[in-house]
C-alpha cells in the first residue's frame, strides 16, 4: 500500500480520504471492499493473485464511511451520471479500497474513506473499444460535489440504491 497503482489517485482532506479510479459509464460509488484479490489479468507490475486475502487477519469486508447515496443524489441533481455500484470487483481498485479502509480502521483517527469510479476521459476512451467517457470538467465538478456532500453530511440517506441482477 505504499504506492498507488497508476490508474488510481487519492484525494485527502483532514477528516476523510477518497480514492478515485477510472471505469464505468457514470460515477460509481462503492459501498464495500472485500478482502479478496482475484485478478483475471496481471496488474501493471505483473502481479496476479488468485483467491488470496488482501489482509490475512482482516475482516471479510469494510464498508465505505462516506454518505454514498447522498453523493449520488447530489451528482444526479446536478446532471452528472452517478450510481451506487455494489462491487469494486476483485482487481486493483478493490485492493486499494480495502487497503485504505484497513489503514483507516487501524490509524485513521476518525477519518472517513471511500471509493469512486469515474469514466474514462474522451481522449482515453477514443483509444479503447466501446468504452464510455466523461469530460474532465464534469469529473472535477462531480468530485467537488462529492467532497461537499461528505463534509456537510456525516449520515447517509436511507434510500434504495442497489441494482437488480
């Protein structure tokens, strides 16, 4: 956990930590990180764990401590596509999210944390096949609104946010 993967960046505030990575067709807020690495492909350094625990003595999962449903409501009200995504997967993003929450549990001093996936930038998506994108200005506005919603509201909304399979 000393160095974040290339596709992940962290933003820090005095009272919270937020991780952001690119993926999906909207801003996706993840409620939980699971203690499982199961990489279908190697990461940028060639690491490919299969069915391994991230923290051997850690809990099965950690939950985001950010008001993710309130953030989704704030973003969609501003015309920014957003949704709750009930899985951060089992690749690098979940690994980093779980590591963050484990660190906050042990040394967080009351800080809150969470994870947001954002779409590719248009110039990135143009090099890929059938990948959605979002302009940088909208991503920045969405992350700014997410930070404001997190700072203003410690308690999340009790509204449905899950998806049907």
